[in-house]
């Protein structure tokens, strides 16, 4: 395969096993007898691990290269994915999710940097399509996980077998990525510890509401459908499947749409769609309308992060790996803030009110979309 198709294949493979974990969250919650606030605290483990690792992941990728990061990172990450479903208590669930977050942050940074390198060496924009394949992968994994629920398959066995299958496939794909010369900016690796520049900070604030929404839908959509609408089996996991499918569709169309409309207009139109979809989710009287709302939200948040990754990598004030790491570190605070905020609000006011807390951050992202103009030439 060409380098472009190879990196897209890697993006597709990375989230499949992780996606199969998401429909299992209500099962783990029920097995451990966790309330919404307790589940929110446990789910903090994943973003905590991501945030702890990202400063070091930037240095790692800059030193050994994105290709080597992926070759060695994929097996470690896939080995960690099945572990949270067998956590015996809330503390161990939190710790296992921290470890999973560490593996996730490293491999996702490697993917984004590798995609940026390949994009710059080609003639066509591929970042949105790469993230489209990522969304297609997590949709596939979520669909597989929902199928496991319908078949009442033991979660650890199901996710474990899936991970074992993916490990050799991912290694073959990553080894097929092109070899790159050592970056000339490696001597500046320590710059990742500098304070964020105003440019990076602005881009990161733009994606804050987007990443908060993506993380919240991943963590809470199945719980919301189960607790509020009494769905069971495959229907519980289908909310995230619909969301991920529309994220994937939006990203596959995103590169062409960016060229036609510009980054600012594209971002604002999509985020208005996301805002309307979230309003439908929190006011829906029936589960069918929740699926429609989640589809709108998925399409609405689809292009935000890929646009931000390209903007951060193009700044040129420090190595691309470091800028993408800083962007990810700040933007992923949305994943850190979202789950407990929704859980604690839901504890007192219900899950509808909890999910409604996503509306102001989405509005903030709409207001800040104009910051993309200088970097994207929109």
C-alpha cells in the first residue's frame, strides 16, 4: 500500500479493541454497584493516564520517531485494553484505566505525527480522512462490543481475543510505514516543557468543547440509554455506534469540505449541528430521538480535532511532535473535566441535566472557531 493508505489503515486498527470496551461500561458499573458519581471518578483514570503521559510521549516520539512508536506501542496498548472489564473494585478500575490512558496517549500521538509527516510529503490533505478511519475503527469496535453484549459473551474473553487478533495485524501495518530521516529538530526535544504559546493555547481552547463532547458520549451514551430509556443488549451500545459512524462520515468528507468552504466556516457550521444535536439528546422523549441527536452531534464534532492537529503541526515554533503533544495535553482536559462533571450533576439532577452541561463548551468552541483562520488560511 502507499504511505497514505498505510497510515489510514493504522488509524482504523488502533481504536477497534478500545471501541469494544465502551458498550461494556454499564456492565462494569452494574457489576461493581457504582453510582453515577462513582463511575465518573473511576472513568477519570483514562484521561488521567493520557495527561500524565503526553509530555513524555512528545519527547519519545521526537526521539525515536513516530513509526517506531507505533511498532512498539500497538502491542502494549492492545494488551492493556481488556483489563478494565475484570477490575474487582473502583480503585483497581481507576488504576487500570490510567495504564490504558498512558498507552493510548502514546500511540495516538504517534499516529498524528506520522500522518502529518506523510501529508507534508504528499500533495493532498489526509488528516481528516485519517481521523475518519479512526472513527470508522471505533465504530466497528463499538458494534462488535454491542454484539458481544447481545450474545452475552464474557467481556474479558471477547475483548482479549479481539486484541490478540489485532496485535500481529497492527505490527505488519506499522512496519509497512515508510522510513523517515531523523528530524533535524531533535535537539530541541526539551522545548516540550516550555509554557504553551498563545497560538497553541487558542487552538486548544477551540477543541476543548469538542473533546469534552467526544469523551462524554463515549463514557455516558450507553449509560444514558440504559438508565433513562431502559434499553438492553445491543440497543444500549448502538448510541455510540451511530455517533462514531457520523464522526467517520464527517471526517471522510472533511478534507474536501475544508478546501471548499475554509476551516472557519466549516468548523462553525459543524459545531452548530453538534449544539442542536446535543439539545435533542437531552430533551428527547424516546430512545429513537437520542440516536438521531447523537448522529447530529457526531457529524458536528467530526472535523474539529483534525483541523486543530494540522494547525498545531504547522505553527513551526517548535517540533511538530511537541506542538501536537501540547495541543493534546490541553485539549484532553475536556476528557478530564467531562466525565466527573456529568457524573456529579447527574447524581443530583439526573443524566439529562448532566449531559446538558456540554452545551456551554460547544458554544465556546463555536465562538473560538475564528482562531483557525490564521493557521488554515480560511
